[in-house]
C-alpha cells in the first residue's frame, strides 16, 4: 500500500504531533500555496497607494520664527522680586495669544479668508489632471465634459456679499462668452448675470470678478464662509511650538494647498502679533506714566512742606547741626524710607492689575514688613538722643526721603515718556514666512511602501482565513486517523489530462484516456499503486467485482475507473468496465461508442450479452455502457438479471470494475454495492468536509456494505503535504439529474 504524505511528524521520532501545536511547515506551506493571491492583493494595494498619492492634493507648509525676549524689570530696587517672579511671559501664554481670536480674526479680515473661489474639477482625478497640465493654453475637456476645469483655468474674486441664508453655501459661477458669467445657487437657481471687471448685483448678492480665464461653460465654485468658522478652522490648523525649553523662540507653521496663501497667512499673523506686542507694551507704559504724573505733585508738595519745617526749626534753634551718630541714623532711616516708598508705589501701581492675594502682592507686603521692622529698631535707638537731635533727625529724614523719592519719580517718568515715544517691544521676527519647495503631504514614497506592506499582510490574512474556512479534507493521514479506513491510493492532478480533454473537444484526438497517452504521468503512477494494493484485496474478497462510488458528482469517478481499467489490462488482466451510472454515465464517449445497447437493455432482455458487452478496441478492456437512460435506474438495478449477469462476469473476467452514481445523491450505489466484493470511496482532495465523508461511509454501512478504502483523487503538488491545494469548486448540494 502506498504511503500517504504526512501532515505532522513528531519531532521525537515519528509520532503524530499534538493537534494544538503550531506546525510552522504547514503555515509556510499555506503562504507558498497562496503566493499568487498574496502577490495580487499586494499589487492591488500598491497600485491603489500610488493612485492615491498621485491624485491627492499636495499640501505645502509655511513657517516663520519669532523671538520673545524677557521684559525689563519695574522700578529700581525691586530686582529681588523680579528674580522670584520673572517678568517675561511664558511661551505657552504667548502661543495662546497668537492663536487668540483677536489676532487670528484680524488676519482673517485683512486677507479676506472667508472668501473662497476655485474651478470645479472632475471628481477625484480632475484636480490632479489640472495640476499636471503644462503650458499657457487651456487643457481640452475630456469626452465633452466642458463644465469641469481640466487645467489652466483661474478666477480672481475681488468682492462677494451674500445674504445670511447663503453664507456658507456654495455658489456656482458659469463662464459665458465675451467675459460674461452667470451665478447660480446649488439648486441651479439663477442669482445674477455679470461681466468680468464690472461689479454685479442681484437677489441680494453683490460680486466683483476682476479676472476669469476659462472656456465658455466652465464652472467655478465660490462661497462666503462664516467668520467665526473660518477663525476656528485657522486656529485648529495653526501649529505653534517653542524650539527648545525656555528659549523664547517660537515657530509658527501652517499647512495648505495654496503656497502663496499659506505664506501670506503666516506672515500676517506674525506681523499682527508683533504689532499687538508693541501696542501692549506702549499701553503699559502709558498707564504707568499716568500713575506717576498723578503722584508727582503729591510727592513734590510733601517735599516742599518737609523742607519748610526743617528750615523753620533751624531758624528757631539758631542753626542746629547733626552729630555723627545722628547723621548715621539719618542715612539709614532715609534709605529704609526710600525703599518703603518704592514698595508702596509699586503696590499702588500693581493693585490695578492684581488682588491682595496675588503672590507678587504678598511678597511686596512681606518686604515692607521687614523694612518697617528695621526702621522701628533705628527709631527706638533715636529715642535715646537729646530732644533737639531727635527733632532735627525727624525733620531731616522727611526732607531726605521726599527729595529722593521725588527725584526717582521724575527719572522714571522721563524713562516712560521715552518708552512711549519709541516702543520697540520684546518680540522680534527672526525668520519671515517661507513655504517649503516640496509638499509635506502626501508622502508618496511612504504611502506606496505602506500600501505594499498593508496589501502583503492583508493577502496573508486572506490566505489564512480562506484556509481556516476551507473544511475539505486534504491530508490522507488525517483521513485514515479520523475514519479508521485506509487510503488505498492518492492520485495527483494531471495537467496532461486537462490538455487531452481540450484536444478531444477540438476533435484533435480520438480518446482522452491518459494511461494510453502517457504511461509515466503522476496520476497513472498513483493508479498503479491502487492496482498493486487491489491485488491483495481481491484475494480476500468474495468476488472480483470492484465498485467505485463517491459522495458527490464531479469527483472524477469516470476518469479513475477508465484509466484504472487500462492499467489493470496492461498488467495482463481481462477487465470489464461497467458504467452503472444510468443517469449521467458517459464512459462510452471515451471510446467513441453509442450509449446503447448497454446495461439497461441487457437487464430488461432487449439485448443479448454479446450485443451489450463490446470491445473498446484496447486489448484486455471490454465495456458495458449504460444503455438507454431508463426512468427508474434504482429499480432496474434491483432486477435479478443484473445480479445474475454480474456473477457471470465475475467468473469470466479478472476484474469487473463498476462505475456508479454518487451515493449521497441517489441510492444506486447501495444496490450495486451489495453485489460487489470490494468497494472503494472516491474523494476529491480538498472538496469534502469530514462530516460528508462520515455520512457516505455510514450510508454504505447501513446497507451492509463495508468500504475497503478510500481513493484520494486530484491532488495538486503542494508543500504542506507533498500534495496540495485542489482548486475545484465546492459541491454544496447533491443534485443529480438525467441528461
């Protein structure tokens, strides 16, 4: 008996692997068997990726670089506070300022970004074709589709005013002859007619088109979107980031299909932010100057009053001088008073922007408390001085403090006047907006590569899914294990047989019997193994009648029966080939014979044995054809004459080979099988699920027929089992009708 190829081999020495283990050779075999499927899916996805990359609108990126410098500190003497609380604005805050509706809205208004106008392109590919158009002349329309733009068309829209119900709606502008045009709604309602270079008005719409280049009949799509919607769209598309950490270098980026427009937008936003920054600093200087101008008269009056008191006291006391100790205390107290005055001034200025709980306000309060404490200590020591020295110390302190503060306020006011007159700001543009030469999207190479990889893995997935859904038995080893019945032969699919069938239809040859045309074909070798195995099986059989049946039509019973009969004849056996398929039998056509007289006539007595059994013209092979197709094949086979003739044939021939209809379609095989000494079930590899094979085996056993073994037909060369995937259709029903 021919050894069937093994699907799984035990790595420990010939046993079967566990069904739960993964067989890498089987997985590899599945991939190799599906290589053309994987290649096809990969090629389709690769082509689709290239197509997408070619037709997608190229997106360009414009960018500009800004620097946000640290702001200068406030009044002198507060450097320690500015170290704790930096005056410079965090980058995240500046980014939000740039993206604010204030700046973005001004850019939208300045560039009129709510106004849209573009040619109407053919869906999906029209815009790409227009991009690839070269030359000054307009591209010719494709197949008379003149309403679409195909390349070279352009429109410039100077003004468009629409009523509220048309805002956001697309309007259709159709070019006419002599620079005329018509404007329609989406529902093709005419709004107005106009001429290029002239303002037009109608139906509440005002429009001005300074330039229009196109063929007559070409359509353009124009619209006026809502301002807030345009602002939000620009905010979401604008990308702003800080280069590095705490560098103050901001990069503004914007993607878009129009290279010129994205450049203008980025440049405009950068300039608006710079202007806003200058105006903000100028405004702060103006507010501080106004505050100082309010305080200067008050401080000056206090200074003059202090000087008058000091002079009066000196006159009344005949010009009293300060001792060295008193002068030292005076200097310390003046310095502390000066610093306290600065803190009070700073608190008054900052109270307009911050609450008392603000960290900076709290820090200023803590500093003032410390200074007051030190001032109190010095004042306590001054109490030990003589009364005259105490009074002259107090009056001198008031004069010195008022004079110092007044002088500082005057200097600060002058500084603020200079700042207000020539404000520069703490933002500068390092790089003006420029656009990339090459589009940033789509990345054609990346898309093509990803499409190829995706197609490759999808093809692999399809191969494994198809394999998982394919329930047909292909492995002889598995068949023997599940059914407990041996596989007597495996018959590979013969490409030569397919060519013979093509030639017989073209009437180039007289017969398509493979064993007579190519005795070395793999399929014939498989049938020779059946002949060898059958020799020993016939020794144990009750007669020499061998029945070949199958579960469904199209499994190749006629091919196996005919060629096996010739192989047996080549070995010197006298073979009678009986076509018992009296519904659709066609073995007679292989020999160019008429259907009758045959089996049906022999059973009913309309023909003699000598008339029904005819020589095929090949040595050792006789044929008993079906005869005339009867209306009741099953009942005819149950006739006693059929059994009587079969006994005679068994005694006269070395082998009586009976080809029968499929068992699951009709019951004819069960009738013939009771007379046969040996029964084979013919299966087409990869077609029949295990349940179907179990059903046909059970059907035979229920009729008292014990199948001798299986014949596995039409195996293709394959890497998984040595034989492979068998590209034949599924037989989902058992319909079997008369010809």
